[in-house]
């Protein structure tokens, strides 16, 4: 599978009003003191800790929401192999914050959307991101059942979930990067990777798992495992749609910029 794409061309970035910017989105954000090898990257990695607020801009709000989803995946990866109750609770808290982000961002988009506003291309994005969060909540429920009932996955099944979630984690990180600095190549690579990952899910679903899981809880273990696979598949599909929406947004912004230049030449 394709993993993280290395970009060698610095793509232009746009703010929520369609205006091109040369500086980073978070360049004016407050910095957290302490040693960092790269202050901007450190801040992006820790955006999931930022409280949900209607005071942040739309684009930064999306980055915060995506970062919270990314951290949910990271926590679930640990829970698949065992994890602790605190990890489950942390993930639940993030899921609740994702729902709050959806409401705030949707309201902001509706309030700012004009007839020719490029933000119209993103109007469904908060809902789509929330859908990924709901899929992650399904996997989180599977982890709770596994821990509560003491269910044991085979090595192959556990490894498969780990690999699929690791790929999803990498794709969400790439989405955050692409949203911060729009890059069609990166977005297309995520869409292709989503398809590859879902093909792998389809192959895994064809394996006769009831015969692989032993003991009196074999049926419940099978159902939990297949539910997790289906949730990952749905998350991948949602992520592909989100990338298509962001690509549409970038196209609209580019067209808006071209029209503005033509208008300036005419006047």
C-alpha cells in the first residue's frame, strides 16, 4: 500500500475566504513554550488537545477536528492489543469533541456561505468528518467488548486490524497536511490508498473467521471483528469523499482567483 507521500513542490495555500497566502495557517497562533525540533509540526501534532471553540477560524477548526480524529485512531490502535480503561475514556472524550466540532463548523459555514463563496464546496465536510468519528466509535465499542468479555483475536486477525488502522492513521495525517496546504497529488494518493485498503478489507471478510476463532465466545469474537472491519471500510470510503470535496474546493478557489485576475485586467 502507498503510505505517506513525500511532496517536493511547495503548493500554494488558501485561507477560508479564497485568498492565497504565503505564510502558514497557524503562523499567528499562540505558541506553547518548551523545546521543539520543529515548532509548527509540534503544534499541529498537539492540535487535538485544543478545546472546541467557535472562536477559531473555519480552516483552523477543520484542522482541529481532523487532529482529534487522528488521535482517536492512535488511541484505538493501542486498545486493539489490550490498552487501558483510561485510553477508552480519552477516545470517548475526543469523540464527543468531534461531534461538537461538527455543529460549530456547520453553523460557521452556513453563516459565511454566499452565492459565490468557495466555502460552498466544503459545506458537507463537517458532517463527513463526523461520520468517520462515528465509525471510529464503532471500533471503540468493539474494543470495549473485547476487554470486557476477555475475547481473544488470533494473531492474524489482530495484525490485520493493526495494519488497516495504521494505514487509516497515516491517511488522516496526510489529510491534515493537505487541508493545511492544498495538494492535489497528495489528495489523489489518499483516494487511491483508500481503495487499496478497502480491497484488503474485502479479502479479509472472505476468510471463514468462525473456524479461526476457538472457544465458546467464537461467534461473538467473529461478530466483533467483522464489525470493526466494516467500520474501517466505511471510514475509508468517507475519507475518499472528503478528499474529493477538498479537491473541488481547491479547484473552485483556483477558478475564483483566475476570474479575479481577469476582472482586474478588464477594469
